[in-house]
C-alpha cells in the first residue's frame, strides 16, 4: 500500500488554456479570459502572470499592469465540455473523486494500484490522457493528505508531478510561508505574521493551545494539523456539477455516460473523413470504458453544423458493450441515417450511455458471433497502449489521418 495514495490534479491555467487551444499564435503572448472594458479577469495565462496579472483583477488594472495584454471573451460551453470530459477520465482511474471546482480534483488511487501501477505512474497516465484528449496540460501533487497533495500540485506547476512523502514533510514544509498552506487566506496569513509566525515551521513549533487562543478553537486546531501535514486523508465523494453540467461520482455509482467530441480543423462534408474521426473517438471512448470496467447499452452520435446547429441521434443495443467495433458500427448507422450528403460539419462526437459495471453483466452468446474475438483484440490493444502509449496500436484507417484534427473538446 502506497504511503501517498492521494492525487490532486490541477488543470494548468484552465480557462486560458481552453481558450488558447484554437489560438496557438497567442500562446506565448500575455492573455486573459474576461477583463473586458468593465469586466473582471477570470483567468490569466502564464505569460500574463509573469507581468503581474492575476485572476480577480479588473480589466482596467490588468491593462495598467500589462498594457499589451490580450483579452478573450470566455466560452462557458467549452469550459463545461472540457471539465466534464476530464472528470470522466478521472473516473476511469477510480470512483473516489472529489472535485471542488471545474479545474481541479482529488483522487484516491488506493484501489487502482494493482491495475494501473503506483501513484506516480497513474499521475503520468492522467497527464498524458488529458493532454492527448483535451490539448491542455495539468499538474499533479501526490501525498498522504488533502492539503499536502494540493500544495504539491501547486509546486509542480506548470505541467509537472511532485510527490511529498510523509517522511519528507517536516523538512519541506518548515521554510514555506504560512500563506502556502491550503486554506490559509490573506487575512489569516497577516494575523499570523503579526504575532511572529511567518513560516510553516514557526507554526509547527507552537502548541495547539497557543494557536487556538490566537486564532480560535477550530482554526487553531486546523492550522496545527496543516503545519504537521496531518489533515484530512479521506475524500468527500458525492455529486458535483460545474457550469450547470451534472457529473455523477461516488463509490459504486459510475458515471452514466462517457464520450468524446472533436472540432475539425476546417469544416468538412466528406463522409470518409467524418467517419474516420468517428472511429478515432469510438476507439478512445471504448478504451475508457474497458479501463473503468464499464459497459453501456446506448450509443449517441452528435454532429454540429457550420452554423453551430447541433443534433444528436441515439440507438439502444440489445445488450451492453465495451467493444470498439460494435460501438463504431452503431455510430456509422446513426450517421448514415441522417442523410447529410455533402453537408459540411464543424464537430462530431460519440457517447456511450446507460453505463453499468461489466462484472454484473452476463452476455448471451450467439451462434457464429465473432464479437468475443474483437473484445480480445481490444484488450490486446489496450495492453500495448498501456505499455507503449495511446498511439502504439490504432485501426489502420487512422494511420497518417490527422490532417482534420484540432483539439478534442469533449
């Protein structure tokens, strides 16, 4: 059993990173999301932060600090899609997920080590999948408690992993400013500084009674635990939702659907190109299902036209499945039934719904059915991908077929 089973995954400069996926020419320039004429900055990318721009500033103040800053209007639909998709990735790792905000989550990976390896390997897997599927980066802190995992992810930014093991904590924490502790705001930090407690080591050396007298019974005891890295080590797992998009979580309650969407680099009405993308998305979704030991009965296809009109079509199977070939065949049937001809599309998506644990499903065999062979092939491909990366084994039709791709957004 690992001494550091908790991961804190923090999406790097989340809102700015999402907005910059389709504006790569701006990535090295200072950019904020929000902060229009009289608005407030929702997020700043790292070049803007280097100039002193921070979330919560007014747009006027941001331009005063950094006159060349570029302001982009927020796309809340895109934020919701990416946030939900990333949470789906987390739930392929473990059902024990606590998501306090759209751009971060804590994961308890105690039960995933036999299947996926130690916490560092799991963290690297998450980072690779998020980058591959969403076109953004994340940082991961690994520790034994909530606050230390959060601190570690902050120190790992951007795009890194940091492990803070219990045996290393005292030495690591002692020189840090008290404001670095999770949950210590500016007011508490200023109060601690006024009484001569500037570093975490200063706080750790104080009796809990002294801290309670100075800060109050609850806060004093909490700060004492934070300074010693002995705060909460179990997650508050339940139902969370961001931007109005509900996401189920919880032990024994898997997400009801898993899916992926892709916005094309340029609009296309070519059936072969669209279905190649449908196959790529299906391969990805089916692998997620198998990783999470889930199967689903309903396949849903989403298409978005150049005028942003969006339609969905679904079909429910006789029995639940996690097989790439079967899901893809249904998605192709749904696409062809639309009769789009050469109508140009902006986006396509595949989703599998009605998910249940595979262990509880007994599949009925059919004489001459080859699907179990395809299931075995899927699992062989999964093993190769786990070892050599997600692009190691792919359907032949996807080789060299990335010209229409931009960043995955769902």
